[in-house]
């Protein structure tokens, strides 16, 4: 599951399915298992990330921010 490989809407949808299955299959590897903590971590990563400063977001950046929601604190 590499967010840098996401370059289209269809690839993001597939990435989201993979992320959901990862939560189901590997919940103990997730720091943020609730929607509340996941969204908080995603927002914190976006706020802290230099990558998120570009004027035009990419599918890859969105995928990276979703993956950051898994474990960012």
C-alpha cells in the first residue's frame, strides 16, 4: 500500500478499499482506530506536512493524508 502510486480517482478508490481491509485485518497496527482519532490525525498531518503546501493537491497527497490518519499523532 504505497500512496505515492495513487495517481487517479480509481486508484484512490482501490487505495481506500485496501486501507479499510488493513484496518479490519490488522487493527492492532493502527494507532487511530476510531473515526474521531483518524480524522484528527489526518488533519494534524495535513497541518504539519510540507507536502500539503502545494497549491494543487494530488491524488497521491490525498492518499498519503489518509494513510497518515492510520498512525499520525
